[in-house]
C-alpha cells in the first residue's frame, strides 16, 4: 500500500456535507469540521520519524525510528518499498519503546530501499518516507585526481538530531578516512593524488551518536595524468673518446624524477634510454659513432607517476658533423667541411677550428662566423701542411657560455703517388636482383678516387653508382652495391680512377652481368641466359642453382660447359611449396691461377600450376571432414571464388579465401542434408581462367 496521504479525509468530508446538509443540524456540521481540522493538524505534526537505515552485510537493513508521543498508542506498522511507489507492511510492533527492526533478505547495496512507519492509536501518525543512502555516481574529472560524488537524500524531512552527511574514502591503507561533511547530497572537487588506483567511497549520516545510516561502497579510478614541464636542451657535443654527450637544464616540475633521451633515425624518434635523478643533467650516448652518422637528439621529463612531458623534438639539437678531411696532395692543404650546429639554445657566436700535429697539444688555428654557412655547411682550408705528418681536427661552436664540439677526424699527408691500375673483377646479381660489383684498385697510392659507373643495354649515357675515396678505402678488392633491378635486363659496369690532383688516370674493363630468362612448356622448365662479358679468357662452366622453398641454395643442381647458354629439366616431380621454382646461374671464370672468380645471374621464377581437389561429401556434425573446401598442397592463383548452390539454384554460400570452406549452414542456420552444387573459379599463375564444378553431399 502507499503512504497515507493526510489530505484524503478532506475529500470524504466534502462528500458527506453534500449528502447531509439538508437533514443535519448545521451546528453539528460545524462541530464535525472542527474535529476534522484538529485531527488533520495532529497528523501533520507527526512526532515519529525514521532516523537510521543501517545496511548490514548487504542482505539486512536495521531500521530505527523515534518513539511516538501520541495518546492511546496501539502499535507501529513498518512499511517497505523497492521503488518508492508500491509499499507493503513488513512488521508490526505493539510496544511503544520497540523502535527497531531488522529487515532481512534484501540486496540493499544493489538498489535503494524505501521505508516509513505508521503509528496506530486514537489518531493517525505517519512518518516521512526514509530511503537507504544510495550513491548515484562518482564523476572523476578529466584531470584524473578530482572527483564529484552524488547521492540521494536520506529523507526529505530529516530529524534535527541527524546532522550532516559524512563522506569517507579508503586510500591508501584500506582504512576509512573522512573526506568531508556536508548538508547537501553531493560533494564536489574531492582531490586525491595517486598515480593510478581505484579508491572506494561511502556516505554515512548519524543520529545523535546512537545509530548510523550507511550507503553502498562505490569506486572511482584516480590517476595523475598531469605531465611535468619540459626540460631545456642545452647542448649536444662529442667528447674526446668519440661519444655523444647531451646536456640539459632540468624541468621546473618538482615531481620530476628523470628524463628520457630520444634519438632521431631519419624516419622517427626513438627513445634510447632513461636517466633517473632530478639532479642528473647530462647523458653519454656510446652506442652510435658520431664520426660516421649525425643524429638529432631530444629529451623529455617523466614524473614519479610515469607521466611524460612533451619531448623537445621541435627544438631538437644536432652536434657539429665534421666530414672526413679532404687532403689535397697537389696543394698540400686540408679542406675541413662540417654541418653547422642545429637549434642552439643560445645564438652562435663563432666556430673555432682546433688542430693537433703528430699527437701534440691542440691549438686553435682559425675561426668561422656562422654567417659563412652555405646550405647549412661551412668550409675551412688548412694550408701549408708538411708532407708525411698526421693532422687531427675538431670544430668547437661557441654559444655564449655554452660550447659543443664535433667528432675528431685525422688525416696523414703523403707524397704524391699515381694509381697504376683499376680493374672491374666481376658483377654479381644478389638475391633481391640488385648488383654487387667487385673492384680491384691500387692501394699503394695515398689519395685517389674510384668512380664506379653503370649503364644498361638500352642506354647510351652512363650513371655514377658510387664514389670511393682513398684513404677511406684501404683494402682491395672492394665492393660497390647498386640498387637496380637486374632481372629486367643485363647491366654494364666499369670503374675510373682519379688521382689526388683530380686527373683521370685509368678506366677499367667493362663487365656485363648474366641475364637469366626462362619459360615452362609441357611440364618442362627451360632456361637461357646471356654470357658475362669482361673476362679476357671467358667462362669455364656454368653452375645451375634451384630453390623450391624460397631459401637460397648453397649447392648447384647441375652444371654445363661454358659454351652453353641454356638448360632444361622436368618440372612434374619438383616438390614446390608455394608454386614457385626459382633459378639462378653462376659462371666460373677461366683463370691461370687457383683463384676462383664467379659471376651470378638474376633470380628467375617459374611457376607450377596448382591442383585443387574437392571431396564429394562432408559431415558438419562429425569429428572429421566437417568443412567443405578444396584440398591442395599450395595455391598460387588469384581471383579465387567458391560458390555453393542448392538444387534449386539458390546461392547459399561463397568465399574468396581458398583456406576457408562451407560448414553446412546458410545465414547461420543448418541446411538440410543432401546434394549441393559447387562452382570454383580462379586465375592460374599464367593468367588463364580455371573453373571446376561438381556436386557435394552433405551428410548429417
């Protein structure tokens, strides 16, 4: 039943007046109205209120209410509702001092419960409806460490002895701690600092220190997501040992505990290390060689909760990169060229050039203004050098009170020597069909340049592949990689050598790569190739290599005489894995000595057609053969399509994946057993259409 509405008797009296006004004495009517008003006033001035709803272990609620003071007390009747609209009587108490009841068997933490007390006696006394405290929600703000908590009021008419609501949390030791007290039904901006933890809350309200009403427990995830301030990168320098040293001014954030060092590889920024300690303000990168490659560096700061500041990629710094020293034996001078310092913290005042001769102390031999840079590089020429001396250099940039140095490079001055020869020994096509050229040069010279050139059979102009300088290259033979596609046509290579004074001295022989082609006919693989050119005595023999697994073979399958330029073998018995058979040919040079020199062709694939086998029956609910799909050892075709039709021509399944099959359903519902038609089509490895049709029996 619903709570008694004290205005309902008024409706009854209006009806009663209408019925009796002609027959009753109006004085009696007036007396009745006075008595009704007195009763109505007594009901509104209820002295009984529920003051505690204490949830015990979720399944029990202890209800306490104030003692009634009406005359002629008869009993209390306690009413309960799950939703606040439909109330039922749950207990009756005949003793006026019996003001406590434990309501059992309810899930009080899962939803809010509603109660009121009716006092039975000479006059009606109805308490206001009380509700179990129920937290409506917790809203953790976007900053991660502040939250707003909301709950429903205990009652719209609180007893004066109940006071304020008390909000508690259980962090960090698992014990309950008071957050704050409020007369409202919300508490905003609850601020709790934790890196990342779930913090529990509950709400309580007490009555005169006699009993306490409590809510369910609710949790909110608090996180510290405020990033620390960025540090300031001061300098990136190279020390005397060839290590890159990064220095910075620490972040202003007091919770900063370390920094992350980033290095740019030309494509993306990579974190390379973490440096712990607020007072640590430098890092040594000993992994890369700053004398070979020039890297940009940036840093970020992280706090005790692992929050990272934005890193300084927009103001990344790069040290001075000093190129290898170019010594001119003709002019007895060294040319120093360097890439200027990038993104200095302070403006650059100057670049100082420092030199050491034969291991003596370093001396400053000159300086350059930053305005001397052209396209980000500066050149300095050190003249009047002594032949036969060792010179070592580094560049120092001055930026106010900050300096940074380059890597140290050295060169030994030599007397003028003329290269005696250059030879292009061979050119090998690698597994990826690029070319590796082997060159033999005169290592007795002190300084020269080898230029490796190439052209293909369709070109008349040559292009420079790579330039190799001496003394950078100190061993012979050496190799030059060329990123061309030698499977399309043969390539021609030759090498020129220029002495230290810039004069062309020799041009080598021209070497032509082997170009392998082939085709398959009647299950036979046919190979043919062009002979290499550049060996004066020609080819002794050709080794034939083959792979059916994609792994480079180490041993040939056969060989033919050096006068033959073709080979064939049957393809029917070859155990291929993916339909491809890859061949290459290796030529062995005729030689006067025991030195073995070879030249390898491009890799040429031939394809073996796949065979698809379709079973004639399958059982979806069995233990084997539960899916209808083709059986094959490999499949190299394209545009695959498998379709299943019913006997009436309705399409019930299709797939473009040869590894997937029909499980005997249509629209996720099993179809009836019986015969079904399948049609399989695809493009073969040679581009021809292949279609297979048949009937399959579905067994259940």
